C-alpha cells in the first residue's frame, strides 16, 4: 500500500520540539508533505536563533520517517527565520498582542510562594508609575485575582464578540474567577484550559496598554508552554522564597524560559523576612540569602526582597492589594522600586 499523508503526520508526532514535551505536529511546524512513490519530502517552518534546534528536529524527523514501511528516501526541509523581537519560543509562532507594548510573565516553579500576590502588587505598582496596565490571571484552575481585587463583576462583550475586561484600581483585569461562583471549580481538561488561556489573551478588549502582567500557574505545564509558544513576551519574573525547596523549582522555571528564548528579567524573593511589630526584630523564617545566591547562579538580577507582612495578607483578603492603598509600607515601597526598575529596563 502507498504511504499516506496521515501516516507521515502520525510518525512525526514522535518528534518532540527540543526542551518541550509537545511534538512538532501539535506545534504547527509541519507546513507541507510531498509523497512521490517511495520518496517523502516534508517541509517544516520555525523561527529560532539556535542552530542546534533545527538540526535536532531534522535528524529526529528523518529517522522516524525512514522507519515507515514503504519509504525508501525521507527528506526534511526546514525554513528557519529569526523570531520576532521579544518573542518567546523559538519559533513556534509567538506574536505580539495588538495594542500591548510589553507582556511580562510572573512565574514560579512551585505553589505557595505568593506568586499571585506579587503579580497583583507589581501590576498596581506599574500603574502607580503612570503606566497603562492590565493583569491577566492565567491560573485557570486556581484563580485568585478576583478576590485580591475585591470585585465579583461579570465581564461583558463587545459587538465584535470580544470580552470587556473588568476595571479596578485603574487596571484592566481578566480572570476565570470572574466567570465562576466562589464554590465552583474549573473542571477542565488540557485542550479546554489552552483554549481559555488563548481567549483571555487574544479575545479580550485590552486596548492600548504599556504592560500586561500575566499571573501564571505554578510549574511548567500546558498553560506555560502555550503562552511562551504563542505570545511574544518581554520577559519573565521568577518568584521564590529563600528556602532551598523553593529555589530548586525556581531553577526549573528559569530553565524553561531559557530554553524557549524568553529572557528572565530577574528573581523576586517573596516572604524574605519578617519584622516583629512588637519588638522590631527581624526573623528570617524561611532562611536568608537564598534569592541572592540563586540570582547569581542564574546570572539574573535579584529584583527585590519582599518581607512577610501581616498587612499584605489582610489587604489581599479584603480585595485591595497593599500597593493600591497608597501607603509607604515596606512592601508597597519595595514593589514600587521594582516597578520603576522594570520600566527603566524595558523602556
């Protein structure tokens, strides 16, 4: 029996994009298949600055094709071009979101390090520097931005069927938390999670923004891969706490962004220390110096050290990030300093 296009595509699903668990077919790299008797030619296209990536893909693809019965000659041609400025994953088609100058991903290797608190306060701090800012809660299964910003409003849609984001404290917000009741879980499989993520990024009427902050879920799963593959990121910020168990996972998150050519803008060490309100004594509850050592190891800046603070927890629970209160607390001051540094770096 002659070889078919479907056989070729099915075989190519065994070829993983370097650094990812996903294959080149699902990434959309296969642009054409030509079969002429026992000779098969496959055309791929990707954008990357890493010459080792197309070499690896070509070798793996030709190897799997030659194992198909009926193929005598397998040839893989790759059209390689440079990724867009600020683009993420080499080549898997990362593009800018219309109207947005800079997209910043806030990530962590593990949960429980206060990543959403950091994302919320960083977005507010950027707005306080007179920037136009949006915040997208990409943690579909565990959204928290609706609670942190104290609103249960439901998004509406434009005549063009684009979602109108919720506005609070001069920020534009989107979160699964605006679509669900408090007790309703988001019971979704991978493809639906990916679809919601894309809708939040591409089908929301963000308008003209200087910065869109993405609050990513912890880890290095489907949502992170979807975002770095499709959205041109200005860079990523890794949130960690000082202890080694958190730093190990921060390295993994940093390595993921490095593999897909997304610059890591720096580390933020959250819950860095605690100042007793009674005595003024400092306690390094989760250890000390971990963030600084890890930043040096990864050769990225340590953007800030945010203290563990009762007022920060209370403000988040009542729906107003502490930076939005306009006070001069140590936490608010630190976030404002980080925001000013990021503006200088990115602008």
